[in-house]
């Protein structure tokens, strides 16, 4: 991760400016801005139907934007009066359903995007198939392979013409859970080795957090925040992003001089505005201590093995979530506790103006 | 001739709609909003929609619109030609002879439909829901008359019961001088009923088998008697299928030329032909054709308005028990006699007659060499029409499947218009159109091929469409992204994967052309004979032995085409590999 961070001043591989796309009356993408530096992996993360696949298709040239521009490398491939057809964009794509050609064997599939000369040589197809570790099955037909193998063939096929950029649409969604985790690491290794810039679409947070150098969160047809996984999790810029990515506690409060007053006392603030605010902190930042006279009571405990989630009802009726790692430290349902926020909180402008209306959980 | 079978299977009533649903639900996407009908499909975002959001390329749109227009133009011209005679139109429409033709046609269509529905429903019910012995055997043999083109059926009837027919010549030594005449209404009614009831039977059979018996059980448990259950539950479920079958029978009867002309019953098609060949002024033929076209339209429109609800009237396909078997009791023997009689009349007699006259011909030294030339003619012209038809279908299908919308729907619908009209009207329209605007093509093979394409284009469109719907648009997109132009992707991905559909389309158009009679008769170059026109001509002149061999060949051809249709219908659900 660190060497990537050092090379941050690299050239831009993909840039989208103000992309808009509607289907009839239904907006799919509204003003999406996106920039990916060469060699980096960007995850487009969002719930189903938020328009993330449309962004991918706009970059690939499978859809024409209503407004906005797409640049691949130095070339503007879509914009006012410009629409470079997909076959001339030098962009590779791995489809969700893989879209392997069922009438061609694995080798011919991998070679499909090559020039006639390269195809006759057979070297490049061989190369990419060995890159994904599937030389052995080159004479088989697509339906004779497992889902994971098909996925890697699709990847090899997309990489074969040496694209500058590769797009992956929900690349792991058709695989079972165990396979998904194994392939994730595998695909990451292959893409790094091929030294391509990658954009992939997913609705799986874990996948995005573990695989990407950068994540663009897309909600309701808009890209709401683009950041590194760490920053995105620790410093979400809005309530929406905070709830979408991971668990969060919200409380109304009043911010002044870098600190927030709320029902848990005065807390240091990592970032945010002054005045009436809504503060956010992650459940793992809420420390519970057993105390007969504490202001909260544990009302629910969910045990996951490596950690556990506890819900605490405060005497003010606010409910807070706390995630504890490791052993259970003797906390049980019905026990009274003291609470403490262990790290600086994030403050957002209060969404309702009136703090009392904030319903923080769920 | 039985090209309405194509209408049955391809007009989006059964296969197409089902394929569409399979296609969408088969994608198995977790984020799929809701089961998509035609309407929601148009508004959906790209993951659920095969690239339809992009405006279709202009050349494709022009090509498809041109083809659609070409199928409609001659029909439009028929109207112009009919109206050209000015007030003469009224004179023709309202003359008593026209009225009698109209009544003849209406009575024939009504009685044939009634007869077909009764026979068809009865046989379907007997073979699906009762303990009739050898049910499977009867279910098959009673469907087989579908392979007989109506003129072959009429040939069989005349060859058996006509004044110089088989029965007469067998009875002659016994002193029977004359059988009651087969010509006119009784013969036409018998022939058409015997060869159209399978449409009703097949359609009702499907519905009966799809009917969930637990519905009937539920009604029984709620206190209804068996006859009331049949009336209140079973019959409403069968109504759409009876309706669909009856529509096919009506359209078949209206457009049939072979049987009514050979059996000398003066309905529209025969009157049109007589007017066309005998009268100097062809206005009368044009006006009659126009009236027939309008009659067909009225029926189609009525059906279309009634169809809406009926289409989704099918019961769910969950796992269910086999249907309850109704014991026939003392009705077993009458039922058995009934199905045997129908099978005998509709299948046994025609086959016997064909074989009988084949042998008579052989013994009389009938020459078979001319048949080879005629079969070759049929082969060549049908082959050309098949290739042309599939080529013309492609732009329409690509537009309809990959760019769904108003334009593509209109184009696709247009191709069905000529198909649902009587062949003789289409042929006549082409004659007038050709004589006026392209005299060079008049009486040429090209004109005949064009007529075949217009008549049978929907068969090609239907097969190509079904196979293209099974093809994920992602495959074509993958091809584009891998650097090939849309034309090359079409060639290297789409066409190879659509091969089964292409072959099927070729076969269906080819086989339908082989059997086509009225257009061939009217548009064929002078002296040009096909198997169909040979059977017709020889039967009309009572040279039964000369018609036997071509009839046998055509029955085989029809059998193959029927088999292909059924094989396709059954296979259409199970080709998941290409999805």
C-alpha cells in the first residue's frame, strides 16, 4: 500500500467529468466525477440500482452519456460531439456473467481480442492463460469449467489485448463465499502483475475495502465520496456514507472550538462544522465499563466469535452500539455500564435543525 | 396452406412470450426489481436490458423499416386497385352474387369452426382426462391430419368419394351407379373440419394438461358437484385455449383455397380465383380480395381485443399431481368408436387413397419422370425463398431484440400482417402491383419468391427471434470491447450462436413454400409447376393417379415441418447454455 501512496502523482488513466445518463424518465447517473490514477484500483461501491454499472458501461462505451465527458489516458472518448466506439477505446471489461463465447474453446476465447497476426502466433493467448493459471484447460469449452475458472478466463480474455484500463462488473458476485475470498486475492495479484488500472463495481463493502486502493461510494445515482478505504471508514463525509459503510452511532450535539457537547459529555472532534451538529462514531470506539451506577444498560448482545456487538440503552433512551473485540469481559444483558468514546468524533451539520428529532439508530 | 400453424407458434402467443419470460427470469439476478413484462422492460436500467437504451443505428432502422414497408405496400396497393373502379365498387359489393359468396364464406367458417371445436375439445378431453384405452396412441394419430395440406385432403376426398373415385370404382361391379355428390358445401365442410380440428385439440390439450387438478379438488371440497366443477372451474380455464384454436380454424377456413376450389364450393377464395382467371376486368377480383382482407382484419381485431386477459390465464407450473382420470364406464365403447372414426376419416382415408392411386398409376404405366422436374422446381423456388426470407428477417429481429421500442415493435408487427391474410389476396395484390410498377418482374420467379417471403417472413422472424433472445447481449458487448466492430461481432459471435435458430427459420420457410398453393398458382411463370400446383391441377381434372406421387412427397414434407415445430416448442425451454 505504501509504495502506491508514494506514487500518487501518477498520470490519470480514467477521468469522468459530470457524467449524466437517463433512461427515459429514470435517472441512472447524475453528475458523476471520477478520476483514477494509472496502476490503481478503484472500487465503485454502492447499493443495487444506484447506477454504478452504468458508470462502467459509460466508460466502456456501451452507453452514450447524455452529458459529461469520459477520458481514457489522454484521449477524450466521450463528450460533446465525441463518441469513440467501444472497440477503439482500449478498455478491457469483465462482465458479471463473464460472457464467454460458448461456441469457442478457452484458447479461442482468450485470443478473440487479438489481431489476426497475434492470434495465429498463439503466444499471447498462452501468456494470459498462464497468467491466470489456466493453460491446462485451453482446449475445453466454457461450460466445462467451474465458475471460478470461467471468471479467470474472462479476466485473461480482457487482459489479452493489453488494455490500459480494465473494468470489472461485480466480478465475484456469481461465486460462492469461499471461492470469492480466494479469487479476490488471486485477481488482485493478476491485475498487479499485468500493471493495469482497474475499476470494479461491487455492492460488497468487504470486497471494496480489501481490494481497492480507492473507493468511490455511489448512492442514489451520485458519487458521494471518493477516498482511500481507511479514510472512507474513519472519516466519512456524510451521514449517508457513514451508515452505508459499516456500523455507526449518531448523536445530536453542539460543536464549538473543535469539541462537541452531547449527552456523553464534551468530546474531541476530528472534523466537522460548528453549531448544531450530529456526531458520528464507530461502535468499536465506544468503550463499556461495568458499573452499578452507570448511565446505560446492556439490552442486547450478539456474539460473532472474533467480536461481539452490544446494544446499550442510555437513561435518556438513546440506544448506542458497541463492538468489543476479543473475550466478553463479563458483560451480560441487563448489566449497567459506563460508556466512553475512545477517539475523536466526526460532526455533520444537524440534518433536522432540531436535535430532538434525530433518531440515531436504524 | 397450413401456414397458420406458423401463426399459432410464432405470433408471440406461446413460444415467444414464454421465451421472453424465461430469458428475463433466467438471468437470476439478485438485484432484479420485479418480473418484467413488455412495459417495464422499456424503462429499465442497463443491467436488465440488452443494450436497448442506445438508439438503434440508422442503417439498421432504415433496412428494417424498408422490409416492413415492402411487406405492406402490395396490400396497400390492393386497396387502391379495388377503389380505382370508383362507384363500380358498390356495384360489385352489393351484387347478389357477392352476397352469396359472403354468406357461403361466413357459413363455412362458422360451421367448420363449430365442428372443429366440438371434435377438438372432445378428443383432447378423452385423451387427457379419461380412461380411454390407448390414449397416447389416439392423441398422436388424431393430431397427424395436420400434415395434410388442405388440397391433399380434398384430393383424397375426391379421389375416394368422387364420381370416378376409389369407392365408386369398387362399388361399380355391385351395381351402384352414382354416389351422393361430394362437391359443394358438404365436401368443403368435411374436408376443412377434418383437417383443422387438430389445431383446437392441440391447444386445448396443452391447457388441460396445464390445469392444476388441485383447483378442481378445491372446488369439490367446497361442495360443488362434478358437472358444476367442470362448468365453473375447468371450462373457464379451457376457454382461452379453445379461443386460440378456434381463431386458427377461422383464419384457416377464410384463407383456404385448395379445398374449396377442388370441392367447388363458392367461397371468397374460389370466387376471387374464378374472377381473376375468367373475367377480363380484374376489378371484381380486387374488390372481392379486399372484402376478404377486411373480413380477416375484423376477426383479428376482435380476437386481439379479447385476447388481453386470456393470455395470462395459464395456471402456475409448480409440482403437481397428475390429473384425475375420469372413468368412462359405459361410454367407453362409443368414445373408442368416435376417436377411431375421426382418425380413419382424417388420416386413414387420405393415406389409403394416395397409396391406392399411386398403385393404379403404376399399373397403368404412369410416367414418373415429369415429377422429378416438378419436385426440382418446388425445391429451387422454396430454397430461394427460404434464404431470402431469413436474410430479410435479420434486420427486423436485431432491431426487435436489441433495440426494443416503438419503431421495432411496429416493424415486427408489420411483417405479421401479410402472414395472417389469405395467400390468394396477397398474391393478387402482388399481381396488380407488379403489372403496374415492375412489369419486368411480372410472371417471373423473382415475383413468386417475393410473395413467399412476404407470406412466410414471420416464420423466419419467429425462429430467429427466439434464438436471439437466448443470447445474452453481454456476449456482443464483450466482442466490441475486445476490439471488433459491430459487423465483425455479428459475424463471429452472433451468427454462429444463432445457428440453430437460423436453420430452423430456413427449414420452416422452405417447407411452407413447398406446400403453398394459391400464390404459386397465380404468380408462377406460365408453364411453371410445383408439387402443389400439380396436385391441384391433376385433381381438378380427375387425373388422380397423376396427383398421388406429388401428394405423397408433400405429406412427407409436411410431416417434417410439423416435427420441427414440435421439437422446437419442446426444446425452447431447455437451452440454458447460451444464456
